[in-house]
C-alpha cells in the first residue's frame, strides 16, 4: 500500500529537505556563523588564525590556527552539533620494535601532574557525561580523543586530557605494569621463577598469534623497509624487553611536545574558550622545538620483490592443506595529494569491492581460496599509500596460479575499463559514507583527516568532497581512458611491488616459545643477587599499589547544576502523502534525506512473513532517489 505513494512522498521529502536546510542555516547555524567572523592573522589567546573556510558539503566552517610559541597546529570545525569533540595527536615514529609509542600511550594514562590518580580516564566515566573517551596508537601517530554534549564536562575532560598527555608522571612502576617487567611468577614468593609480565607485552603476544594480523604486519614491514614502517609500532614481543624506562621518558619528551602536536576541536562550543584553556593549562609552558619525526619517502625499488613468512597452523581450518596466503602489494602516491588519494581510493573500490568487481570475479568466484587476503584494497594509513590484493585459505600449489590471475586481471582492466554505472554508484557511495550524519560525526571527521594531517597534508582540502567528485568526473570526461592509465601506471608498470606469501609451520609456536625462553634466560643470567632482590621488592610494591583503593577526589566532576534541566525539543511537522500519515523533521544531515517507514504486518498472510527480510533487503537497494534509505517493517 505504501509503495504506491512513493513518488509523492519523495517529492515532499525533497522539498522538506531543501526547506529544512534553509531553516537550519538561518535558525541554528550560530556556530558556523561565529567561526566565519574570524580573520586571517587574528590573534586569539596565544594562537594566530591562518585560514577560515566554509565547507557547505558538511555544514561546517573550518578554522586553521597555529600556536605562536610552540607551532602547535590547530583545526576547529565549527558545526551545529552539540556532541563536541576534542582530539590531540602526535606524530610518533619509532625506529625499533620495542613498542615505545604503544607503551607510552598506556603509561600516560597512569596519572599526571594535576591528576595523580591511576587510570584517570576510567575513573572519569562515572564523573562525566562523555559520549566517547579513548586513545589510539597507529603506525606513525598516537591520538587522544573525547566527546561530550555538556559544556562544563568538556572543560573537565579537556583539563584531564591535556594534563595526561603533556604532564604525565611516567613513574617506573607504571612502566613496569604497562610495558614489561621481570617478576617472580608468584610475586609473593621470591623463590618462584622470574618471568616476563606487562600489559602491552601480553597484548602483543596475543596479537602475534593471530595469523591475519601477523600477515598485515609483515606486509607493511616488507613494503616499507627503510624507515619507521619497517618496525612494529605496537611492539614485537621479543623486542619489547629491550625498552628501558629512560628511553620511554625520552620518547615522550621529544614526541609529546606541542611542536609535534595537532589539535582538533569540533562542535558548537565557542572556539575562544577552547584556545584559552589549552594555552593556559598546557601550551604556555613550552617553547618551540624542531622535532625529528618526519617520515621520508620510501625509496622506490627498481624491480619487484618477493618474500615468504611462516605462521602458526590453524586448528579450526576446514581444510588443513589450504592455509596459505599470497598477496601482491603496490606502493602508490603520497597521501597528502588529496585528489590523487581520492582517485586511487575510488579505483581500488572499483577493482575489489562487490561481486561485480574484476578481482572478485577472478579470485573469489573460482573458489581457489576462502577469501581475499587480510589486507586488500587501498590503504592510506601510511605516508605513501598502498594497494594490495590476494587470497587466503589456498593450497600451496595454487600460489603461482593466484599470482598469474592477479597479473591477468590487471591486463583485463587496462583493456576493458569499468562500466560507467559502477563508477557513478561508487561515487555516490563515497559521498554518502562521508556525509552520513551519525552521533559520532566529529570523531569520524577527526579520524578521517588524521593520517594526511599527520604528514602535513591540508585537512581542510580533505573535507571538500564535492570538489573532488566534480574534478574526478571532469577528468573522466576529458579522458575516457583516465582510470585505465592509472591502473597501468600504478600497477602494470610499477616496479615497487611486493609479493608476500605465508604458510603454516607446525613448529611455529614451539619456536616462539623457545625464542622467548632464550630471551628470558639472557635477561635473568645478567642479574646480580641485588637485582633479584630489587625485582622482588618492586613486585611487592606494584602488587600493593594495584590492590590499594585509589583516591579519585582530585579529578573534576560534574554537578547537578552543570546539567540542563530540560531536554531540547526536536520540532516535527505532521503531514500526509497519498493518504499516508508522515512526520517530517528538518535536521543538518549534510544534504541527505533519511526515510523510515513502518507498517503493520497484522494482515500479512503467515506464508509470506518468511519473505519480509528479503523484501526489506531488496526494496532498500531498489530505491535510488534517496541518498540513504532506512526501511523498517
């Protein structure tokens, strides 16, 4: 019944969408309008405004600033969204696999100068109305974001975060707990054997037993062998015990400095207040330095390379003879070239995404393996992007066959190109993914710009989605062979190509245990009797601290008076479309219309109810007039 009236309903939705956007801009765009009043060169609380840009695609205004004394980079995204976000990230480029950035991420959360209690993030959970609190360690940066809808809560969390990252206590016992330590197997028995312990040490031991994660790590290390990507930023279990407490503190001093920081705020709270608090509580205590954290370009190979690695056997594998993985990975361009990165990302989707993609047809449909390799498609998480394609769950005898199929598929793409309909569908999908309004939209944007901005790319350019789409369509119009030429350049003629194969080794886990035992033996044999005594005493001290009740009174907390007594009312307009009652709600959804229909199934015959899930699946894919359709029955 409802489907008969789809056209009039869509017309009304489009009209309301356009009307809603205008109403939103005039009535609720105060944050965006305030931001537009800033001018280039303006001085605000120790910062200088560098650029102010309206981003109509996302209904926001971007303000770029830099801190005068330290050079800290700052991006404010003013948008009428009450879920305000803060994020600070540091370029962390380790030179070894001791896991120093990962261990540091854990250790800075063990108490700070102003808030000396252990694990302040966790303890803030019941003192805050935060909608998100976490920290991430990537291959070349570490990020600390939070979000909240309460203005006072934002100030509280900002104070805790600033103190944690810039002024952590970094005590030796915290390093022992979070990183690694030698400790008696039974901490209360000095005669029990010494063993390796530590949160990150155990975490990475677990990560290195997962074959997919292991393969992805090997692939990155082998494709970028000449700098920071050749090591394990999270920490290789046998290298972690080589890290010292002094090295951890030195890494913090050089990498967690404002001169190496990128700060982002998002939402409808005033920028001036953020800048004032950040300057007064943190940045004013520093002077500019020249951090040596840049990632140089990876030197390109003059010919392709091949490597083979081993892993542990999978006891749950359906076919024990099919546990091999092979993948070809290509080094692409610098991710700070925004349009080229956009093009390569789209090209990757055309090549590997969905059942109609060339590589799906050539690799998945023949059922040579169980699935694509754990790393597949475009990867823009490093300074220079990469593209990978391959299969896992294959027999050893099929490795050469897969390599041949990959090469042949690339030749076929160059010869035949892509259907125009698929290109348009993927352009639409990319736009929808970027513009989709979620409750964590600020976090989505912060994560989206983080990698390119980390390497001094322009984060504002990344947000200009429509410009990239328009430019891409023009390139395709001017040169119908545009994509085929990209495939030839980046894949067919690219000599920086790595073929990595991985196979199970029955003795893999035994070898790992032996290597750890040998590492432990070396550490223990170097100890004096006094060293052993200190290890035992520190183990007891750590046990005592861990079991003691922590005083969290130093942490800020919201009061009842800080919380609004009323809930904002969302206006809803009642209407009618073809005899069907409809509710319309104008919201800042980046130009997209969300449609949800509900109808009773009381009169539907029982024999047809079985097909309701299929109907819902099909109908949402058939309707193309709405950017994103959500249909509930």
